[in-house]
C-alpha cells in the first residue's frame, strides 16, 4: 500500500503514531483485508521515503486505519518525512495499474475478510471472507474519532470509559476531562498509581488526587506520589512514613530522588 503525503500530512501521521501507535491514512482507496498485516510505503511525489509494517484495523471510503508494529512505529518516528528528500524528485514515474503489487496481503473479491456478511451472497465458501465492506467513521477506533468528538461526548468517555479509553482521555489537553477520570466508577487506586508513576498525569490531575482523602489513604498511591517529582515536597516528605520500609531503604540508598525526600527516607530507616 503506497500513501502519498506532504510535510503537513506527515506531521499529523507521526503525531498519531507517537500518541496511539497507529494512524488514519487518508486518500487510500485500495482494497484491504481487515486485521491483515500490511506494508505501508510512504511517498512524496512518487518517491518512497520510508516503509512501515502494521495491521489494518479499519477501512473507510477513502481512508484506512493502520496499527503499526514496533518496527513500523520506529520507522515512522525516526523518519524526517518528505523533508528528508534533499533533492526534490523531478522525473519520478507514478505507479501504474500494471505494476505488480508488493503487498502480499492485498485481497481479491474472493478473499475479503470481515465479520459483516453480505446477506445477498449465497455462494459457498468461508462466510467470514465474504461481504467485506468499508465502514463509517462511527465504527472507527476511539483514538481515530477523538479529535472530532464533542466536549460532552468526551466527558462521557472520561466518566464511564474503560481503562484503555481513560488513557486516551488523559492525553487530551483539556484538563477538565482528566478530572472526570477520577470519578469513573471503574478506575482503581492501582491504575491511578500507575499513571502517576509513569508521569502520564498533569499537575491539575495530581492536585485533585492530593485533595481526595480516600485516595491519599491508599498505600500504592502514596508510593507513587513519593516517587513523582511533581508532588509538592512537603506532601512527598510526609508520605515517606506511609510507604513500605524496604522502599524507604531503596530511596535512602540510591539518593536519586529530591534531597528532602531522600533525607526523610534516611530518617525513617534510622528510626527503624
């Protein structure tokens, strides 16, 4: 599958891959097989500048969503894109219909793959490979639809979405959405602690965690807050007394955290 892009297109694709591991590739009308491996050749004016491998996860009238594998993500993120073509191509010959396809996964009408069957197709064969059709944007994965969703729709996802959906919410720049994640009935202290440890929450989210006594009383959250460099120092120092002694020993020995936190950990070890 070859995709023509310009500098602006490439910046958008890299942003999607960096944030979600995949991208919605516009202007693709070639037949594809859902959930099949695919080799995407990104080109500028007919000259391929990077090849990335992944899996087709959705197809629309003129676009295909691809989730890239580790090698594919690295290839996209490491490429300078069209800007890396120092000499603009002047005699590039665009591919013709006669050019043999290099994507071994390109399907024929007899091998299309989808869970949606064509009721009018009563021929024999595997029903899972009949009646494939391109979907609508309403059927796209959340990370593709997110930019087009309204504030109210995003709020509902933050309030009631699952763990994967909550991670998408926390990548949004609107911090008011992040606060709704704390009100989500499915969120757990361990999940919150994991987000804090990984640095995936902003200062507003962190401040609201600190204001909630039920969260501050949880040991795994206390541990995450001690380790987070954005936790206010007085709070981190106070929470040192609530973390496991072995963890305090590691902090005291390594000396890698902020000096007041390390000092508090050493005092606790000495007291014990």
